C-alpha cells in the first residue's frame, strides 16, 4: 500500500495535479531540520493557474534566540557562569537567522521541484507574538518577496550574504526584526 501510494504521488506529480504538488512540498518542508530551540513552521498553498506557491514561514520570536556568548568554569567556586551577548550581537544573530530561513526556504522548494511545476514563490517570513498594545496574538512579517524560478536558480548560493540576496530579489525587509518591526510589504506579493 505504501509503495502504491508513492507511485500514485509520482504519477500525479508528473501531471502536475495541485494535491500532489501540495503533498510533495509538504514532504520537502517537513524534512527541513532546524535546531530544537529555533523551530520553524511552514504554511503554504499552490495555485495551479499561476504555478505560484504562496509560502508563509513562521519563525520563533526574538525572545527564543539564545543570548549566551560563552560559558566559563570557575574552579575555586566550582561554578559555571555565563557571559551574555551584547544587545547588538543578539539583534544581528536574530536578523541573520530570519534572512537565512527565508533564503533557505526558497532554495529548498525550488531545488526539490525537479519538474519545474512551481514557477514563482511568494514568500513571507515572520513571527506570531502578543501585541503589547492590544494583548492579542498578531503576526508580524519580517521579510516579504516574490521569487521567480529562473532568476533564483541563477544564484550561486555558496557565496552569498542572505540579506543582500533578499534585497537583490526585491524583498521588503524589516529594519529591526529583533525589535518586532514590521517589513513594509507595500507593493510586494504577499503569501
């Protein structure tokens, strides 16, 4: 039964059926492994008419990123103490993670789609958090972009800086994801 289901999925992918594309993307993104303290979730929908995948990537909030720079053992007191990162280093670490997750998500989907069924990806990377003004859970986008398959696959990802690559793709990028500042996604296709 398992092999029959896989054969059916492969056949349906050959025909480009939307359900098969959805299932395949689900398999690809569920195999994307992140550290246990930085769990990433994906929500997506494939539009067969435009061959566009609308992908929303949820990253943990900045409070979930480790802020410890180093551990130090003091022999005389037999204690382990920690040294914290500076505020700037925490901000840079989180911003780098957000940009890296966005670029990685685009790469994983385009790279896995060997049949070129997905022509464009509308990507949004953000977090869900409690809005201090309303006390309600809200979604805050940090990166929003649309990427076309041909132009993305021309990139040599082995030598890029994720933030520069996202800018090259025309992404709207938050000026301060660590401070929960929204990206101005006006004019960008949103997922």
